[in-house]
C-alpha cells in the first residue's frame, strides 16, 4: 500500500479496533452504569489517536514478520 492509502487504511483499522476494544474494556471495568456511553466515548477519543500512531509504527514490523512466516511456510509472498 502506497501514499495516502496506507494512512487511510491505518485510520480505518485503528478506529474499528479502538472502538471495539474501548467498548469491551470499559464494560469490564465499570459494567453498564447510566453514564456508560459517555465513559466509552471518552476512552475511544483518547484511544483512537494512540491506536492510529501504533498502527503506523507497527505496520512495517507486521509486514516483514508476515513475509518471514510466509517464506517459512512456503506460501506466496503477500
């Protein structure tokens, strides 16, 4: 993936992951009180930029790790 596409992909992927993970972790930590939605959204607003940065940093490592595993498995290069 080249250019703007890698940033758009990272933004979408990190947004989905942060959305789901903050929902689960918030529920585990506080249950479902009346202010659950506000707590969840506050956690999401903090988590998404962090997840986006992590996705950008982790991508090259994940890609090279995947390629190494695929070589060992004898499969096609992704």
